[in-house]
C-alpha cells in the first residue's frame, strides 16, 4: 500500500527537539526529548493527489484515512447484525424526579442466532418541549451494585437537564469489560467472535464505539430526543472510544473527548506522556493487534491523531485538557486540534483557526465547528469541563 506523503510542521512549533527512535518504556515528560514532528499530510492521497475539494475529500482521502486507523490502531467496528430491540426496565431510583424522567433501556442486538444486551440510562427533561438535544456519555469508571446511578460531577445530569438537554450514558462493562483477560466477554465474544483472530479486529475501545452507535440507534427510535443534535462525550479511555465511534458514525453532530491522550486526541509522534508502547503494554485489549507493531516506533506510524480530527469534519469537535495531566499530553492534544482542524477551512470553507500558541492560551477557544480548553487541575471530568461543553454546543445549535 502506498503511504501518504510526509511533511514537516516545523514552523508551528517553538521547541528544540532531539530525534529518537528508542522504545519508550516509561512516560516522557521532557519536552527536549520530543522528536521533530514529521506528520502525514491529510491533504495528499496515497497516490500523491492533492486533495482540495469536498468531493475528493469524501471520495478519496477520508476513506483512506479511516482505513488507516482501522488497520493500524483501533480495529474495525462491525455494522452487521440481524435485529435490535429496545426494552424499558425499572431497576434504579430516579435521583431527579422533580425535573427529569428516567428511562432505563436494555438494548438487545442479535446476530447469527446469538444476542447481546447493553444498558442505556436516559434522562429526559420534564419541562420544555421536545424533542430535546442530547448529551451522551460513555462511562467506564468502576462500579458496583451499591453505587448510585449518577456521579454529580462526572456526569452532570441535573445541570444538563436545567439547560434543556436530555442526557444518556452507558457503562463500558455492559459492552466489553475493561480487562485484558475478560474483554471478549461481551459483544465481541457474543456477536463477533471472528474478530478475536483478526489483527485488525474489534477490541475494547472499538466495542465501546459500537455501543455508542447502538445508543444512537435508540435516539433515532425515541421521539423525545432530537438525534440530529446529539453530542458524544468521553473522558480518558472513553474519549478515545468516542473519537473512533464518531469517525465511523457520522450521525453524531458534536464529538467531545476529554483528556483522551495517546490513541485519543494527542499526537502519538510526540512521544510525550503516555506513549504507544506504554499504552499497549498496560492495556493490550484496547487497540487492535497491529498497533503493537509501533511500540517505541511511533515515527513509523502512517497516521497521527490530527487526522482523527479531519475524520470528524465538517461536524463539530471539541478537545479539552487539564494542565497537570501531563500523562495525556495537553500540548499534544492542542497541536492535534490546531493541525487537524485545517480541514474545516481548507476543504469545507469554514472559518476555523487556532492561531494562539499552546503556551499562550488564556481561556477556552469557542468557535463554530471546533474548540478547545485547558483547565487547572488533574485528570478528571468536572463541571468546569461540562460548562464549556455546553457553551460550545449551544454555539453549534443556535
């Protein structure tokens, strides 16, 4: 397969780099050890064609980039199944009975005589007139039966309802367990066992993306929800899954990965914070088997995460970071947005730009189609993050 041409973004970076092809077994927090950023050009096809029009982007370059990520990073997300059903159940107490309607929905999918059921929790505003726009969160945080349905800061249901949004969440455990031994004890083993033998087969993050797509199927079915105004949110590893879900499913109007780091928003070739080798060693079940060939060899990747931004365009995308979360490489996340968002202006004619250097950022960058913020603090999803998300989304839906 021909590889995309490479080009040097040296003018965009004010850093002194020391090239290195050494495998990284630990996180790197030293900017002086970040290699020169030689990144694949989103606007040059495998055959060397300059991509300048929407038609060429949609018919040539976007499919190429999507295939690169399928083969080398996330694995395929299968789209075939025989049937899907939605059943409302009652197992949890509604924590907001005065302002919201709680719907607990079992989504059951069948394929080749086998079935798998995932749980989707949906809150609908009691006041206002639907159909309502919806924020959907992919959740992964450890849970046990004694825990309450909603964590007030991590999933800010009450505030979102007050702002006129429906909101929903599913837990990754009901789709694919976040465990290197048990990850197949879900949708992969139940419905798509052939993927386990495929080097580019679906793994945990792809399975969570599959789950987000099934949630979207429910939103299309539910008359109280406006599926055309649906926002997909994921924190950390779930942010990686949210990006991949939206790249494969263009029904999502807005995509928001929070502090998603390596394999998410951050540029892998920077080798800063969590590296490809670190993530594949610690979480071998997250990405496909082919991704492991780039352990310590990020410079050989035929792609980088700025190209994930281009897959979301022309739909809206928003990245967010935390200043003390160096593991997720905030600078790499911002540079990825800064470079990848060029597709909005250069292909789709949208006035999108990030002219400010990372070190000079003062507040959130809110504009139609693409945005970014970095807050003080550590790795987490907080109301401060959510408040910026709502402001960005309202700019898109006004």
